[in-house]
């Protein structure tokens, strides 16, 4: 999901209450196409405390339609097979954490 | 630490009466998490023996004291104060690496970056991957930054890691966030720095070796790296540089010595490009030509940089200014750049959401 401004047709993430382009509050949620393209990536070998058990893990920035970008984990792809420009799709964890930000984590996988 | 930096600043201004002349303190400090200590302004002022003048902390992640310096300039230029003290401080080294990694990551977006396991080496690794893909920049070129800056750290008695490293050592060091390895990363360091700012007409009253700040620029970008259109450049740094060059009425080719924010080796390469030391994508070849060594056209990070001198995050911006002060007053000893007249500092917060650039002229 991303936010679309009904006034200037700007599509943006993270979601905000005010359009950062035209300051309008006339906004609506819109569903993004799940397919995107990998712009850049890394593999984290030294993680923060709470990610110790899953390291090493790959993180990438994926571009969706209209230039919306997201950063997230790339799962189920061997590091040597990850390439800038590859097609990825977004999926979500099944569990919802009880702490902030309290929504299921999204991640990227092969289409 | 901060009191020691303050004391040295006082010693370098022999005609300054600190308790009479200094009117305010502006101090950069990034995180209360490291020491569980906030309210840094009056805390540092008290420890420095400077109560009861106004003291304010400025927080802009790793650009905290670059931003504090700019606030100090405003304080003097506004006419509100004649003499102010600006500086920075951070104590990080007593914490375990996973904790430091987590605390530093707080300078990135929480729900869209930290929550997915990003780290600061990871954010700059994303920049490195994009730079390698777009321009063909190599891991060897990044390693050259580490080799150069460690060479100069050996010449700086205040550097944290006074040890040379070879290209092979950098390339074979353990992976932190591919393609960045241990020796591509700056150090987790304790440190403090301090400058005394005053009006040009008063400077010589306090010291025979003043340095003029002739340009200041600061700009901002989205806190999330992922939100930006381009990952191979820091737009805020480009804008800050443009503003600083404009105010100073100098161009990049006029700069004789620069301290740039090499929190990771790729960051120094991107800095060359953002500061117009070369065209986009040519940062790596500048290193291959040795253009940024002390003997080169534009020596960069003669202090050893964040890479070897260390990166006590809140202290870094004014520590960079201290190195430029030493260079422009001929006090940089073994790492002195010959005939340096114009200096530049480039201080970046987070993955580029804040950038502060300052330009200095020999007094």
C-alpha cells in the first residue's frame, strides 16, 4: 500500500497525513503492484542485537510502480544470485508483532 | 574528554579570559543511549568549569557538531554574542558492538529501515553497491581510502588507531556488510572537540593564529536512504557545498586541504564527487591518481579521517574543523600540507539526511 494525493497525484511512502509535494490532506490509500526491480543490495554480516540469530541476511531497495521505493530483506535467494536489476516481488510475514510498528514485516522474494 | 578539549582551546587563545569572555556553549552530541545521559549542554558546560552561561545541545546524528558550528556562527553573526564555544562529544567505546550498531542505526528510519535489520555499514553498503553498478567503482578503490587515511593517522598523535594497513589487509578483512569489510568502516571511538568562535575584528585580541570561516552550508534530505531518487550521491552534501562555496566565493579547485566524512570508505569517494573535486563516478580514479594524498593536488583527510583518527559521532564535525585549523596555521607537523590557505570540512549525518559544509581561510 502507498498513499496517493488526490490533489497532485503524488504517490508516496512512508505514508503521511499531509502530501509532502503540495501539502494537501486529500489523500487515499492505493494498492501497489507487488512486482518491483532491485536497485541496490547488501548482505549484513554484523547485525544489530535483535537480528543476531538471522545473520547473515540480504537487504535491498526495490523500486515499485511510479518510483515508490522500499527497503527490506531479500529471502530465498542465494547471495551470489542476487543482482541489481533483478525482478522481485513483495510478501508479508504471517505474524503481527505486538510492539511498534505493529504491522507484519514485508520482505522481497523471487516472483 | 570534553573538558580536555575545552582546556586546549583556551590554551590556544592565550589572551582569552574564559570565564569573562565566553558567552555561550553549543555542543553536538548524538545519542543519550551510549551513556544513558541526556541534557548534554549544561552537563558538558559544568564539567568544563564554565557554569552558568547558556549551553545548548545540537543533535543531527553524525553531523551534530557540524550543525553546532553553524549555530555558533549564527550566534556571533546575529550580534547576540561576541564569543562562543562550539564543540562536540561522544563516548561509545565502552558499549558492545551490537549495542553500538543498534544505537547508531537510530539515525535511520525506524519502521522502514531499522525494523528490517539495517545497520549503518549496511546503508553505506547499499550506496557502495549502487556506485559499483553505475560507475564501475571497485572494492580496491574503496580500500585505497583506508590505506591512505591510516597512513595519515600514524602521523596524528590524537588518532585513535595509529597503525598503517595494506591494501591486502583491507581486502581480506572480515565482511561487515557486503561489499564493506572491517577496514572499510570507521572506528567506534570516544572523543571530544572544541572551537572558540568570535567576530573577525576581535579574533586577534585573543590569538595570533586565527582562522576565518568564510563559508557555511547545510542541507537536508529524506531520513530514509530508500526514499531518494539516487543512491550514488548525497544530495544534501551537494546543496550544502554549493551554499558554502557561494558564500565563500571560492570554487572547489581553490581548496588546498579538506576533511571529509569518511565514515565508510565509499563515503569519501562519494564526497569527492559531491564536493565537485571530480565529476560523478570519477572518485575512484582520483584515488588511483593519488590526487588526494598530502603530496597531491587536493589532500583529503590528513588527520587520518574518521577511518583512522576515529569517529566519536557527535565530536566529528568540530574535530574536522580542528584539523583544518592546524593545517591553515602551520601546526600540522608531519602531516602539514605546504602553503595551505583554503580549507574545507564536510560532515554528514545519517545516510545523508543532514550535511554541513564549511570553508576556512588562513588568518
